[in-house]
C-alpha cells in the first residue's frame, strides 16, 4: 500500500502519541497483535467496526516500514 500515511496518525494528544488509524483510537499495535494471533481481518473489523480493510492494510505497511528502520536483538 503506497498511501499508508493517509491512514496512520500520530498525535501526542491521542493514545499517548502511539500510531493509530486516522480518525480512530485504534492503535496500530492492536491490529498487528491481532494479525500475529492469526485473527482474520474480517474478525478484527467485527471487533472494531470503525476499522476498514484499508486501515488494516495501512497498519501492515506501516509496520513493514518500521522493520526497515529498527532491528530487535534476538537471543537464542
């Protein structure tokens, strides 16, 4: 998704400045946690009716961008 920036908002007055889906208080990390738990996008939308499939795609694109900038240490 090339225009993910149109769907993601960061405002220090909303959810303590965490990245959220624009126009909502749904943090990107909540969407990613649900996807990582193998919850389908359709089920996530049922839980968060103000969320759209484009919002989920934008969250995934945003998360993908973050992985390009930061590496977490992995211990064996």
